[in-house]
């Protein structure tokens, strides 16, 4: 049964290569996107850290997004 | 009117949606792959090579739908200047390019056992390659121009101009005598494909749409953070 699944009556090489190319591309794009997201989260967090205490308070108070980015970044640490 | 799409409103949902999709994705992927590779029947004429359809057709649908959506949002953005629409189009474009390329490559692989060649100067294949070229141009504009407004304007023109290619792709198999078969699945009218093949096809389509949503949300989140980071530097 496994041999039939792999060979697919001679079409296995075409079918499996199509599925493998698709899955490999999807995984590669997912990992690249995740890496870029984490990089920007990290850079954003370090930019916040560089701010003076007053500015930091203002940013965290006025921005809806900044606290969420920081909490998301802290979760990954 | 478009406040629901505003970054601060969307951002709180992005994290939840990413978590939700991640939690159900692998189970759905396994079910869809089981149907596509094992449970669905072989075609009476094409044999098991028909299984390539389960990645080729959804990839082509996504490639076409993404560009249509980009063109629509670009047109609205061009007229009404809604900035976060350009963020959405910028986040969708790489996904559309990826699936257009997958459709071309898997179609080429399918062509070898079916037509006896990997490539033919066929109207459908050429129009799909032109679509990939428009995606490439759209992405390049955003990479090349540092001024966001200029990049948005040029990319909008590319998307609107490229939308002319969408009906050409759709009707190329009817307008010209091509190697590519006419559409088996029709929105209006009855489909010429059996339900035992339709189910895995729609399952794979659903899984790939979920994947697109996941990548889009991650890219959109990255874009928002990038903008917020720029604003921080201005303080």
C-alpha cells in the first residue's frame, strides 16, 4: 500500500514533487515572515527601552499598539 | 466608514487570529492532504497525476483572487487616499506572487505527463506568467521607493493596469485554442467535476486560504510595527 502511495502508478514523481515544492515554499515563507516579525518586535522594544522614563510613559499611555507589541515580544523571550 | 480597518482596532484582533489559525491549521492540513493524496479517486483518463490539481488549482485561484483584491483596494486608495489600504495590499502581494509561481510550477509539472512537455506557449500559461510579472513589479516598487506616497501611487497604477490581465487569464481558454483545459468548476452553472474530487479540492483550498490569512496577518503586523518604530524615532 505504501509502495502504491509512493509510486502512484508511475505518476508519483510528478505528484510528490508538486506537493513537496508547495509545502517547502509555504514553510520557507512562513519562517521568513516570522523571523522578520520577531526582528521588528525586538527592534521596537529596544527603541522603547532607549527612551527616557517620561517619554516611555507618554508612548505607553497614548499608543494602543505599543503595549501590545511589548507584551507580544516579552512572551517570546 | 473604514474605521474598522484602522491599525489600532485591527491590531488587537491580529494576535488572537494568529493564535486561532495556528491551533487548527495542522489538523486541517493533515485531513486535506489525506483526502488529496489517499482518499480521492484517480482520474479515468489522467490517472493519479490528477492529484496535482489539489495544489495547482487552489494556488491559481489564490493568485488571481489576491491580485483582484489588490487592484480593487488600490483603486479605492487611489481615489480616497486610505493609507492602511496600501498596507493591506503591500502585505497581500508577496502571498499572491508565491501562489502564482506555485500554480505555474505545479502546472508545468502536471504538463509533462498530460501534454508531454513542461512548457508550451499557451495563452493561459503566458497570461499567468504576466500576472507573476505584475506582482513582481508591485513588490519591487515598494522596495525601491523610500517615499511611501510615491510608492503607493506607482504600485496602485501597476495594480489597476494589471487588473486588465485578470479577465484575460480567466477567458484565455475560451478565447484561444489552448492546450490548457477549460474551467471544470463554474460559479454560475454546473461543474463538470465529481464530488469525490470536489471535496478534497475545496479542503485544500480552505487550508491554503487559512495559510494565506496567517501570513497576511503576520506581514500586516510587521508593517504596523515598522510604522510605529519610525514614529518613535521622531520623538
